C-alpha cells in the first residue's frame, strides 16, 4: 500500500510542478485568465498531495510500530526506497519552481502597485494606506 501512495503522490507532485511552470509562462505573457482558470485544479492537486502524504506517513508509522526493533531502511523494499528518493527530488524541484514563481509574482505585484501609486497617490494613516487628499486621477494642465 505504501508503494501505491508514493506513486500517486509523485504524480500529484509532478502535476503541481507542471501547473506552476504553466503559471509562470502565463505571467510572462500577461495571460492572467488562463492562470486563474487553473487555480481550482492546482488547489485540488495540492489537497490531493497532502492527503497522500498523510497516508504515506500513516503507512510508515504502521510499519515502524509493527517492527519497533528494526530501522526504517530495513522495513522498506527497494521500490519504496527508490520512490522515496524520487519524492525527495521532486519536492526539491517544486521548491525551486516555487522560488522562481514567487519572484515573478513579486515583480508583477510591485509593478502594479507602482502604477497604482502613480495614478492614486496614497499616504499612511497609522498602519493603513489611504488616498491622499491631494490625489487626483485626472490632472489638467494648461
């Protein structure tokens, strides 16, 4: 059963990576509609991965409980070792892809915030940003 959960978790993880890479490509093309359309799928894949990870944890815990005198490497077969190693590699890949994705999102966010600040200047009132009293969306110069 552990091998089954590991294989399915790997499929979900690879799908999450692929979706995130598609999101990055769409950010670069300013195709936000496609990115927003994929959001429910990405959320479902993340939930699915989390559930499978919980099942993997449960299976490993059960193995260790039934054989407390053995170390984990002794309890797993070769396929399970290989799948765990592949899971580790894919998690590392996801981390790198998410770093790149976060940089893109931050850059786009800063760009939009800069544009907004130029259109509608704001000032701080305590911890809140509010439109400046002198803010004017349209300024006429003669």
